[in-house]
C-alpha cells in the first residue's frame, strides 16, 4: 500500500442477538482508491459497510466489539457527535431513496442541514453537485419537479449528488447498481472511477465482473469472515484461499 | 372431486361472502344516512342554523342550534389541534428515536390500542373527577382537554401507522447525510407520510365532534355561544340528545335536522382537507 490506510478495522466482532454476523474482521481500506467488498449474499458485507457510519445503531440487540479507525479516530467509541462522523461518509444504497421533495431540494437538503442557507450559493452548489453526478443536463429545466418523476437510474445519480453535497471524504456504496439497468450501472461505475481522485470509495457488491472492472483493492468475505484482502491483481489472479478461487472461477455454491 | 374444482368452489364461496358483506355494510350506512336526511331535511331551516335557542325552543318554539354548532366546532377543532401538537412528536419519537427498542414501542402501541377501546364516558368521568379536584366548573377548556385525552390514542396510533410505512432505507439515507433524528423526523418523515397524518387528523376530528359522553359532564350545556374558554359550551351530539328526548314530534324532527348539520360539517371538513392534502403531497416517494 503506497498511501496510508484511510480506514482501519481491528478485531471487529458484531452480533445481532445471538447471531454472530461479523467474525474477527481486520481490514485496511486505502485512501483515494476503490475498495470492493466482495462475497456471496448474506456474508456480512452490508453489515460491515453500515458499521462504518454506525447505521447499525438502528438495529435492536446489536453488540459490537473491536474498533473502526477512520483517520485514526475510533468511530465506535468516539465522544464526537455521530452526525459529524456520518457527514464524512456519503451512502449510496441498494436502490435510490430520494427525499420526498423536489429535485433541487433533494440536493439542497444536505447543504441546508450543514448550515448553508444563502439562496445564491445554494443554487450554485446544487448545480455543481448535479454536474458532478452527470445529472445536471437532464434536470436543469425541471428542478421544481418531484424526484419521483426521474427514472431509477437518474434517481440513483440524484442520490449520489445529494451524498456529495455534504462534502464527504468517503463514499460508501451498497450494491448501488443492483436496481439499475446495464447502461445506468455503467454510468455509476464510470463515475466512481472519476471520483476516486478525491474520495475514498468503499463498494459492496456480489457481482464479480463489476469488482473486476473497477476494483483497486479487494476484500473477499465469506460467512462473516474476511478470507482475503489485497490489491485487485493479487486477489483475482493469485487467490490464496480455495473458496475465493471457486468464487472467481464461478463454480460457487 | 379434483383439487382444481375445490379451488374454484372456494374462490366462488369467498367471492359471494365478500360481495354480501360489502353491500350489507354499504346499504346499512346508506340507510342511516337516508333516514337522517328524510326526517331531518324538512325541519332544516335557515332559522335553525343562524339562531341560538330562544325561550321554549325545546317545546317546539322558535330558535336554532347555532350555539351547538359553534360550540362543537370550537371544541373539536381545539382538541384536534391540541392532540395533533402532542401526538405528532410522540409518534415520530416512537418510530425514529426508539427504533432500536422494538419491544418497548410495541408495548406502547398495545396500551394505546387498549385506550382506544375505552368507552368515552370513562374519559368524561375521569375528566370530571379531575375538574372537581382542581375546582374547575364545566367549561369549554375542560371539554377540550378531556376530548384531547380521549382522541390522543387514535391520533398517535393513526400517525404511527402512517410512519411505519416509511421504508428503513429512507431513514438510513437521511441519517447518512449527517441529519439529526429531529431533522429526519420533521423534514423527511413528516412529508413522506403526510397523507397518513391527514387521515389521522380527520379520524380524530370525526371522533371528537361526534362524541356526546365525554363532554356530558365536562363542557356542560348552555343556550349561549361561549365567549371565553371558561364558559360552559353546547355541543351538537348533546343538542341532538336533548331534542330527541323530547316527547314533542317537532322537536324530535329538529334533532334529525341537527344530525344532518353534524354530518354536513364532517363532510365539508373532510373534503376540504383532502383537497389541500392533494396539493401539498405531490412529492411523496412511492416504494
């Protein structure tokens, strides 16, 4: 790793009730790269992602031990306000969840809650982030329309713009293309490749091809354990573990 | 008999059952409405709507029920607003802040449902005993508070049911932006479940304006229009009750006319609120 790790997870164990979901996870996620968390459904990828910005707090009976250091600050045991930590990380969910307001306000929402209320500035920033998400040209004449009037692919880009608007350092993406058509998926993937200059991207996926197309760094998970991690080349071409090898060959069940 | 035939018979049986229960219910409601209109409309006059009872009104002489119309509107609007101001934060708190404590929230829901089933006379008696303790006389404010307590369980549970339908992903997305839970509550959840919240308001209002027992002891009855919160107040359900208990036919007919007025008030409020809801609710996200 040529750069220092942005996120370091040490001995993370997580239980939902009696269900041991994450087992002794030790992971490093490098800065300004696309790190793909890969693995079959139900292996704990999403849970790992959601523990980064502490969305797991919303679950009943959740027990966590270990530490998650982001910029050397332990987010699990911090005394800082949780909203400050979450603001560092934009989330792109499995399917778009636009807010129940118009397109402009969807992006302006993030700006307003971070205290920016100057109308002129809001307009300029909203345009900037919509351009960043490659959505501006499609929506510039209908900013007052409801976010529901957009297609699913457009909604997902709107959610990306909204996520970028709070100026995060990290983008957490939880199978962001699973509800999208192939064309919209490609648009999102390309966007990620452009965005990695400025952001650290953590992408959860079960699609091997997607991981192979854009991953710099790969974490392979199976049944709540991290079996393998390293550069894309290492994991895809020289997997150490039998299960990883099978998954990559495609004869996995 | 083959499996297939049994399935067809089953399908046919339940379809007939559903058809008859639906038409049965609708016909009964129409019949009630019809009988109210039949008996009430002939006695309905501008005089009834625009005047307070004059001496001898309850013996069939002149006067109207303006006191009860105004009183009922004061009382039910006041208590609906008060219950909304208290109930909305409770429901939001249950669904957003307490999302981790499912059991606790379900217990609260259970108790609210129980309270929903308590007859309104119990609320009236409770309100009355509290009034005696504090030495308050029957008044508009005592009625508003009692009715508020009476409709709160409905208000909270109806809003709660609306909030329950908001998908978890929306909460996660909003929190991920660094929003606090209160910002999520009032700027996102409130908008997303607006139509459900409006339904909650209408349900509560309907129950508030239609109930006689809870206001029997607490607001009292008077022939005057109240000019302050400390005065006793007439209400339409009680007005109907007093007129119906009269042996004079003409007065009984006026009771039905009062029921028509009550129905029309509820109709007007429902339709206008629904109209506003449509205009405000175009941004709801459908999942």
